[in-house]
C-alpha cells in the first residue's frame, strides 16, 4: 500500500510540474511572489491600473510591439524607453462616497476629489506575458514588477516597488 501511495505521489508531482511549465504564466522571476496590491484592471496593448489602496494607484502602459514582451521575464530600465514605457502614480483626496472606476472602459462615478499625478523617471519594470503571437482580441495574462521606481511631482519625489502576478489582460474592450 505504501508503494502504491508513493507511486501516486510521484505521478501527481510530475504531472503538476509539467502543467506549470506548459502554462508559462508563472515564470521563475514571479514564482512564490504573491501580488501586493489591492485591485488590478488590465486591458489593450498592455495597460494596467493597479490600486495600492483607496487613495493610491499606479498606471502602467507598455508598448507590447516595441518592447517585444516575452513569456520569460524581461527587465526594462524605464529611462531607456521613454516612448514605450509610461508609468504614473496617482494620489487622491477621495470624496467620502467615491468608488473605483474601471480604467479600461472609463466607467466611474466622478467623485474622486483632488488627484495628484506623479511621473516615473527611473527604476525598472520586469514583465512576462502568458502567450506570444496573440490574435486580435485574444485575452492573455501578465505579471509585472516595478523595482525602485522613482516618481516626481514638481520638486517632490517618491519611490515605489510593487508587483502583480498573473492578471488577465482584456485585449479588446466591448
């Protein structure tokens, strides 16, 4: 009986490992790294709005075709790609009855209060997508990590590191 259970355990382990490799959505650089964000909306070429909490959000726009996003982890220096990587940090003085909006469809209740926009000037972004050569309007998943990204607003600056893992990107918005 012990041998039977041992054989089943080995078969299950091999099957799970093979399935993880075929999936491709959890590259090594994102393994064992849970997302550290509140909520994420992703769409289009590769646009993500990441809510850190009720008063802070980060938008990431990556030009998929220019950066040639891969299924393996690729790190880009933000300052080396000023036309292909756009990252903003938003802080809000929320109205008490405000609510989140869907960044991809722009549907929201307009009670956000004062919004402050910060622009990324340095740091790195690491990303991987689940599938290459996608057809038009084919959804996919992405994992993104920001490392020591410096944002500026006038004479003020702040640095943020965060990551999202295996989030669905809606390629076409209805």
